[in-house]
C-alpha cells in the first residue's frame, strides 16, 4: 500500500469546450448584420443629406408638433378616464338598460377603427351644421383639434372602461365581504378597499392604452391637425426628403420607450409590497 | 406575377358576384336599397361600397398568414439560446411596436417607392414608379402584426412545460416533428385568445391603408360622402360595415376556440 507523500498541487480547470458554430448563431449574426447595416445606412443618409437650413426651418415645427401630440393624448386620456367611470359602472350594473347601453357604447368604439370614428365626427357632424348652430356647439366641432379631442376621449373611455371593469372584477369577493363586515358604507368600501387593489391590476393595461393612444394619435394628421405626424407630412411634401420620416420615427420611438420605462419603474415601485 | 394575380382575381370575382351579400342576387343593397343612394350599379354607391368591403376583408386575410409566420419565427428567435438572435428579435419588436401604424405604412410606402426607383434607375429605367397600395399595406400591417404576434406566441411558448420537449426527445422525434406534433397544437390553443385580439386590431388597422389610396371601405365611403355631401350617413355605414366584420370574426373565433378546446371538455 502506498501513501501519497505530497499533495497534488491545485490544477487549472480544463479549457471550456469550443462552442460549436450553430445555425441559430449564423442567423443571429445575419439578423444583427442587417440591423447594423440599416443603422449605418440611416446614419449616412442623415449625415450625407444634412442641411442646416432645413433643420432650422423644420426643427421647431417638429417640436411644436410633438407638443400638439402630447397635449392631445394627455388631455384625451384624462377626460377619457373621467368618462370611463360611469361607463364601467354601467357595464357592471344589474339594471338591464344601463348595462346594455354601456355594452353597446363599448362595442361600437372598440369594434370600429379610430380613423373611421374621427371621420364620422369631423366630416359627418358637418352635415348637422344648422342643428349644431342652434344649440351653440358649432364653434366646438368646427375645429379639427376639438373633433380629434372629442373622438379620442370617447374612444379611450370605452377602452378604459373595459380595463377598469376587468380590474374591479378581479378583486376577490372576500374583499367586498370583509369591507361589509367592518361596517364600511358601500362607497367608502369602493374607494378605499376595492379601487386601490383594482388600480394595481389595471396599471399595466393603462400603460398599454396610453401607448396605443400616442400611436393612434398620428391619424389626426389626415384631418389637418398639425401634430408630429402632420408636421412630418407637411415637411415631406415640401422637401421630398425621406429623412423627415426617420426623424418622426425616432421621436415616436423615444416617446413610447420613455413611457414604457417610466411605467415599468412605476409598476415596480407600486407593487413592491407584493414582492416576496 | 401580375398575370397570376389577375387570373386568381377574375376567378374570385366570379364566385363573389354569385354569393355577394351586398349586390348579389339576394344582396342587402339590391333588396332594400334599390331606390336610395346605396343602389347597385351606376345610380348608387352600393357596388362601390361592397367592393371596398371585399378589399378590406381580403387585405386582412392576406396579411394574416404573413404576420403569423414571421411572428412565429421572431418568437422562436426570442427564446433562442443565441444572444445575437435574441437581441435582433428584440430590436424588431421594439421598433415596430413603438412606431405608429400610419408612420410604418408611410415609411414602407414611400421607402419602397424610393428603393424601386433607385433600383430601376441603375438598370436604366427612368420614369414614375407607383407602388401597389395593397402590397405596401400588406407589408406594413404584416410587420406590425408579426411584432405583436411574437409577444403573444412567446408567452404561449413559456406556458408549455419543458417536459413536453423532453417527451418528444424520449419518443425519438426529430426536433421539427416535436414542434409540429407536440408543441404547435398546444401553442395554438394557448395563444388563440391573444391572436383573436390581434386579428381585431389588424382588421381595424386596414382602414389606415385608405390613406395611401387603397379603395377599401373607408376610401369608398369617403368618396361617396364627398360626392353626395352626406358624410354622416356614409361614414356611419363604414362604421357599421367594420362592426359587421368584427362580429363575423368574433363568431368565427369562438367556433375555433370551441374546437381547440374539445379535448378539455371532459374535465
């Protein structure tokens, strides 16, 4: 029997086996290469076609268009949130008429394209000009911006009502019963117990709805509102410079990604008590 | 290529003229609207609107397979072990989910026009080039649809347990066969509600293609509204037609969903 006299010195780990060159790696390199080529191509078109005069002329109008888009989206989202509350309550109501009316409202606005609704309001209400003038509402519907605000508010109210209803119904029944057992009146139970829990569920769909509205608001350019898309179209029709669309795309992407990140942070922050 | 399209188109047109629900032998416009603005033929707008309905429906139906296929492969790329592939797929969805559909459409429409023009210029053809609005709409909507579709399919993929793949390996199935016979049937069942929502969104997005001149429902009713000065009636009709499309699809989807769920009935 032999006894080892000395310890074996520590050895370096064996070298990692070489990664095989797989098919997916090939496709990955090709796809990344395509993106890289596109990025470089866009960079060189922007640099090559750079025109300080164009930039100074259309830069401010792009910014004002951005402002119009943000104002339109934020005001319609806020007004829609107010309007969505009665619609959601009507949707959950046990009264046949209210629930049917709310359902018809939601079905109409979710089942038809936003652009068709906008045309219906902007061009269609023009046929009722005498009637609108007698009730004194013509000044409102004469302006394309107001029409867009009106349509977007009604549209987003329908979507938000469904988000709200889904969220409120997702709160378990025990919460209602618990509030009732504590002797809380119905409305206090709703605002202090049910709604806060529902809002956490509704947070992510609300974020998606805002993103959808930002993207959907581009169609107001067709009814002569000069939002970001409208300014882009005007600049393109004057210069026939394809770069304009690239700038608009960058601005829209920036808006949406910024909002998505803010929303992700907000969600992480608001649900930190639910993390285990 | 255009000859093939023309042949398919004329064959379809004959079938459609027989079963046309608007201006066919038993169409709504022919039965109820013969003395109104919606009469079929030269006196009314019935046949134009019916044509728009057909164009909208066929654009959505033509876009669906493209979007589903591309979306499936993007979803596969997103759950690949290869980092570069995942990164490329994530860039794709970030861009096309973040851009407004209208802007995507313009970028595709004018971008294709410029590309084709430059290509033709290099081979010596100088002249006006016009891109088919239907094709541009199909590409733009397909790209947007596939970006959303990949997210839906990705979450469906995550819902399938790993044991299903291992079972496929244990049975000695090839990877493609595992995918086709084991994973896909379950994937479709899980992803169907999400895909139904995407189909509805696609149906509504087709209205945007009217902006670049495709004679769909919105364009045809818009022309009619401008000529007859009865905008409310015609845009209201457009809304009703889109609602009808939505209703038909929701009926179809609930039928498909029932069919995919028939294995679970006993439980």
